[in-house]
C-alpha cells in the first residue's frame, strides 16, 4: 500500500495571507489614529482651553499655568528615547497595550489634582507616557505599510492628531465642562476613554508584513548606539525643538491671552479650533505630495517659515488679524509633523527598523523646547502681552537654521526589508 501526499496550493495561501495583511494594515492604521486622538491629543488640548478654569480653581498665576502646560514634555526627553528603543526591542504592540492603559489612567487622575504641586506631578507622569504612545503607533504603522504608502499613512496619523486637538479645543471648555460639572470631570472622562484602547491593542496582531516576529530585535544598547551615530538626527531634533517649542507656546498661551484682552471664551477657544481645523484640511495633501515628489526637506522649510510668520504676527496684531495669524500657523502644524516623521524613517540608516529609537531621540531633543518655551514665554507677558510670541518666533527661526544642515534622503527604504534580527550586528 502506498500513501499519497495531498497537493497543497502554496500560492493560494501566500496570496490569501498577503491579501489579509493588506486589509489588516488599515485596521492597524485606524487603531493608531484613534489611540493618538483619545490617549494623547484630546486630553492634551483640553488642558489648554481649560486653563482659565484650572487657574481659578487652583489659584495659579499665569507663569504657573505656563509651567503646567509645558512641563509635561520635560520627562519626554528621556522617555521618548527609551520608549522608542524599547519599542524597537520588544515590539510596539506590547508597549501600546501598557502605555494606552497607563496614559489613560494617569490622564484621568489630573482631574483629581487639588493643588499646583499635585497637578505638576501628575502632568509630569502623563508626560512620560504620551510621547511613547505616539512614536510606537508610528513605528507600528511603519512596519505594516510599504514605502510608497508611508507618507500617506503618517499623514493620516497626523490628521487624527489634528482632529483630536480640534475636538479637544472645541468641546472641552464650552461644551463638556458645563455638561459634566467642571474641568475635573472632563479630564477624567478623557482619561478613562483613552485607557480603553489598551483592549484592542492587546488583541491586535504582532507580526508585520514581512512575517518576522516583532520581538526579533537587537539589544537596546546597540540600537541606541547606532541611531546616535547618524549625524542628520541631531539637527533634525533641534529643528523640531525650535518649531515644536514655538507651537507649544502658542497653543498654551493664546486662549488665556485673548481672554485677558477681553475676548469672549468661545471666541478665544475658537482660534484654537480654527488652528486645528485648517491643519486637518491641509495635512493629507501636503504630506502626500511632499512624499510623492521626494522633496520633504523643502516642504519642512516652507512650513517652518509659515510658523515663524504666524508667531511674529501674533506678537503685535489684534482683532481679525489674530485669526489670520492662527490660520497661517495652523495650516502647516500637523503636515509638518507628518512630513517630519516620514523624513526620519526615510533616512538611509534608519528605516522602520530603527524608527522608534530615531523618532524617540528627535522627540527627546524637542522636549527641551516644549518644556521651557511656554513658561519662559509666559513670563515675558509682564513686559507686554504679545512679547511671548516674539520669543517663540525667534525659537522657530533657530529650528529653520538647523534644518539647513540636514540632507534630503535620496532613497526611501522599503519597511518590509532588512527587518530586525536578534543575531544581526548593526552596520555603521
């Protein structure tokens, strides 16, 4: 008697798996977008428009409000770097399960703060988690999407952040606070909503399109050592320090600044809503065409010039011109970030393999500007209410000067090739 071996159509299963992965990557992208919206963007922007209520409730000065707004980025200087490296080491899925839960719960606890000191401590803890969430969603998407779609995918992530910022600025103070009984309950609602996203991440797939397990990575020491040797990472980080610090200062100070000038709360908060609305409109087309044309550096420079111009105008204009300046600055905010993240991943010796660490290092450097720009700028308000904007525009000019030292990547690496292996040495 002879045994027969069934004939298996290997191509059918390979094609079926590929088709499933092509569909599943859009689920990963959608989950990444929603996670950034509910864990990071809405809870963060809610603090800005609720600053007046918080300052009255906790008896805070304008400088203390600046500290509360900016100090959350300070721990990100370290957590961004090590969070990105940890994502490269153990895989972004595990990191996102943990950080979604912790970020949501810590964010909710801001609503329990009853003093300036307690609020600062909780904001610092939240600042440890938030950048780790963002960079690991970007890494996760980088693993699933091919290079020709990566610019669009990062643009959609930035669009989701813009939508979260928009909803947070639009709803937090004028709708949710009266409805829920104060700023405390708004922050608790945001936090608990964000924590729920740890559940879908727990059940998500942890294997990229290449079929390699995401835990097959080199040591964190080797990864960090490799990334810090890439000379373009440092001026890119300083670029984000300047531009990001400028925008961070504007977003935290503007609602309070306009209220103190006599603007109605809905109009003062509306400038932030307009800022994020126009950012939401422009992020996808700008990110898409910059990637398609392969001129990300030029788009970054033009975007930075618009930020400098908008911040400079805010230092002396009033009335309707404030809206013009905010729209000018907001038109490129999230497009800048989408192009920036794609630019970093596109660097020759970075790619998706080291994306978490590289983005983490960039965000760590930029965290210095985000932490110190708001309180430093706010402290100048005693000289003249518009003086903070002048400082922030100078900071943005510094960022643009640093960008001049970065080269435009010639070849964009394919994220499904040269994926991490625990037995491979890292080439310098």
